[in-house]
C-alpha cells in the first residue's frame, strides 16, 4: 500500500468522524475466564484463545502467557503498525524495520515481599530499528508522529483513569 491508497482508504472514515464526532467513540473490550484448575485466565483475543498465567518469577510454569509480556507485545504491535502507517503516509520507504519493547519489573512488589517495591513496570523502553535511505529529519518526523498516534504507547504514557469493580455473578 502506498500513501495515496492509504489516504483514499481513510478519507471517508475521517470525513465521517469530522461530521459526526460521536461515531469515532468506540468501546474496545477484552474478556477472560478464570481457569478451573490452574492459576490462569483464558483471554479471548478475537482470533484465538490465549491463556495467561503466572510468570515463572512468581511461581508460574512458563507455559501460559505472562500478562506483562502481553502488555509489551501489545505495545510492539501497535507501535509497529503505527510506524508502518505513518511511513506510508509520509512516503518514507522502509526496506525493513524492527520494534522492541523492554520493561523492568521488581517482582518483590507483586509478591508482597517488600512494601517499598513498586507493583508494575518501573520503566519501559520502546525502540525502532529501520533500514531506510530517508534523511534524519524525515526519521525524526516519523518517530514523533508514531509516538503521537500509537494508541498503546499514549495509553501507557498518559495513564488514563481506570475504574475497577467487583460484582457477584
């Protein structure tokens, strides 16, 4: 896909959202069911069923997906798609590209071993490696716009309010 095809595909969607801002508000959902026998949660991904469990650093077997890994994978997926869309829109040819996310966790926090240890990632690093002949100023613009339009990155960075409820079934 080139920039012209991308713009043509997105133009009617953008016009609709300009005329009807409410149409752009969509609620995404995720659903999971707790496993009956293991410390695991079955998550419906829309394409398959993923089973999330404890990380080996907290006693897990390593056979299930770690939710921390899944968060980083979601960041890599979103950032990669956004980078590709932005490079296409700006006519920045990429011969190839790699996206990496790393996050540092102190598992003492989630295990309740040390009250001063944080629960969650202390730091996340997102990196792109691109093979391109584009000049540095174009690459700077590519990175800036990728950061701006990556939903998962912006959500992690901005930390929106999260409401939590518990109810009986």
